[in-house]
């Protein structure tokens, strides 16, 4: 019974720790946002160039 109680407490502690957003999680989200922003900026620049030269191909 004591071993089972220890296992439940340990499991609960690990599950709660996994739910908390720590500095590594926030840093990862910031990196994701930066990569998405860079990709959007590149696509916007491509669309601007495509429109400026009246390109027939609509893909960037």
C-alpha cells in the first residue's frame, strides 16, 4: 500500500511538472514565432517582386 501511494504521488508530481510552462517552453515558442515571421516576410517580399515584374507564375 505504501509503495502504491508513493507511485501515485510521484506520477502526479511528474504530470504537474509537465503542465507548467517553463523558460525552455517559452524560448521554443519565441523561436517558432520568429521563424514564422521570417517566412511570412519572405513570402510578402516575393509577392511584391512578382507583382512588380508582372510575373505569370503565381507561386512564390
